[in-house]
């Protein structure tokens, strides 16, 4: 379970998060939507422990992430995988070495065992043919899939996705969405997804929360969000120019 | 009007003081960050065997690849230096002292200094740019997310490689500097090779050699730590990486000169 309690965060006197409280249940897929630069990724980074809130607390399975020491943060992060927007692959390692990196660095198995696990994940994301390619030689979508393979290689119980479908073609987006859904149904993974892609959000979410001006203004099931009467939510999900959101 | 002018003058003065204070605080913070980085990297050297492949790769990148530049600079440096002092000493009939001066200067100062300057420009800049690019493209965050210590994974291998290659390159620079000077002594000062190298061997002092090695080790730590620290603190995309690279080169060069002075002063200034 992930819980953000009354989280406030400012950068250079600019308020990004203003009293954000979220409770994400185990096995839930929670999607955060909102305009660019509104603070969606900042929420993910609080959950991952990269940022500490100015006020408020972040709990991972009832353990406080904010203010934790390096050792405790590392221990809490072992339960998590993070799919970064760009994939964040280490550029001098090929796809296979990137996916194997956490297993090799933590010596989680023999070489043959690690190879077996890596092949399994690469096959799951249809990357086996590109296993020996360098990050510079693969497309953005492949980088994202390789990043996802690396995020799930240690079978985390929580996966944080930062714009998992941005820049991907519709078929690849559908594949990533399918992966996220399967991670939940087959492995019971808790997912927190930050996205602009409403098609993706409706497909994968158990609940969707809309972040606006640093606060969660609406949170509910995809059906509730679809039927929302809030003019801000309506403008965002319909992608219209006229409305209360400054464009 | 005079009142308004005074208020505006006072505000601008206060803003300048505040900016200076912020800059000073940043520098103190960055110095602390770099010192902690050095300490952590040295602690992480206990994992050096596990990271041997990366260390060897870094030795190649920061050491072997800069051998040609080091060689050219050392050879020409030795030639220029011996020509300048040789022509001066020849007018007094003292050109026999050129080999002694060459080996003394190369061993005591120029060997480590030239190598330090070349490695700062060649490897330090590359390190800052590489680590900075990793920082802005979220690769450092990805490492932390995998519970991989970036100091152990990135900084320690670079520092260890630099500490291994810098003394070796310094010896190489000294040797090539001496060879460059030999060419000038033979062709322009009319000194025989046998007499040149005999004087060189007679003038090598053990103290000069270990001070030279100490300097090269200190320079290695300075270059690798400042470059990695600037890379790890890089921000704002390509602009941030460029800034980190520039600052790392300038800071490394300054610190090399400052530490070089203090080591020389410590060993030759009557302290030790």
C-alpha cells in the first residue's frame, strides 16, 4: 500500500504540490492525469524517495519513505520498479546487460540463472531479437520496453510508470497497456501511472486522479471520471480549448 | 528623489550581498559534497575487484587514450625547456647542467603538472560530461531506483582508474620529456648522449620521485572527484552538462595548481 498524507512541495518558492493526499491499495492500478508541469512526476518521485515533501508524509507499506536514510530507502526501493519517461538505459550497456544490471550488481543468482530471468523478461516484452543492441541503436518504444523489462526484472510489488505510452504508436501503446494490466492480474503488482493518454488511462486504471494547481481535484473510477461534472476535468479529458484550464 | 535613490542603492547593495552569500554557500556546499564523494569513493574501493572490468575500461579511456597527447606535450615540452635553458647556459659555458635541470624540473614539477593538465582536459572533461549526461537523462536516478550506489558504480571505478593511470602517465611524461631534451642537447648543444644520460641518472633523487608520485596521486583524486561531483550536480539538460564540464575543468586546474604548490612547499619549503 502507498499513502501520501498532506504532501506539500515547492521548488524555488513555486508551489508544486499543495496538500496532496492519496491512498493506493495493494494490487491497484492508480493513474494520475493532469497538464504538463503540474507535478505528476513529482508525486512519483516522492513515492520513489527522490524528493522529500516540505510538509506531509509518504508511506510505503506503512513504512515512512520521507526522511529515511540511504539504507532504508534502498531497502524500500527493492520493492519498486520505475519506468522512466526516456527509459533511462545505461548507454554503454546493451539491452540485455541493462535488464540484467540489478541482478548482476546485487549478485542475485548465477550467470545462467540471471540469463534465464533476463531472457524471460525480454521475451515478455518482445525484445529478444534486440537483446544485443545498444540503447543508441534502438527506437524510443524499444527503449521504453527495455526500461520496463529492467523495472520488472526483480519482480517488484510496486511499479511506477512515468508516461509509459508517450511517443509510442497506438499498437505499441496497447502492448504496454496490456503489460501493465497483466502485471496486475498475474502478479498482483501495485501500479502508479502518470499519463496524459486518456485512452491508456481508461484501459488500465482502477482509479484515476486528476492533479490541478498542485491538488487532486477529482479521484474516482474511469466511469466516474468519464461522467465528471467538473469543468476542469471535462476540459482535460475532452481536450477542448475552451474552459477554465489556462492553455 | 534623494531618498528614493538611497533606498534603491541600498536594495541593490543588499541584493549583491545576498547573491554573493548564496554563491559562497553553494561553494561551501559543493566542497562538502566533493569531500564526502572522495571519502565514499575510497570506502567503495573495497569492491574494486568486483568492478575490475569497469576499472580496466576506465584505465583505457582515461589513461591509454591520452598517451599520444601526453607523449607529444612531454616531448615538445622537454625540447622547448632544454633549448631555452641550454642557450642561456651555453653563453656562460655551463650547458653541462642542462640534464640536471631537466630531470629536476620534470621530476619535481613538470611531469605531474603536465600530466595533470592533459588529463583534466582529456579525461576530466569527458568524465564530467558523461556523468552529467547520465544525470540529466535520469540514468543516475535509475541506478538509485535499482538500489545501486552511483558512487560505487560510477565514481569509484573512475577514481581508481585515474589513481592507477596518473602515476604511470607521469613517469611516461618524465621519460619523454627527458628524451625530448636529449635531442636538443645532442643536436644543438653538442652534448654526447652518453654524458647526457649519465648526468640524468646521477641527478635522480628518490625524494623527487616519491613527491612526484604523491603529486600525481593527489591530482588523480582531484580530477576524478571534481569531474564526477560536477557531473552528479549537473542540471537543466545540455546547458547544465556544458556548464558542469566547463566548471569541472577550471576547478580541477585551479586545485591542481594550488595543491601542487602546497605539496612542493611541504616537501621542499623546509617543512619536511
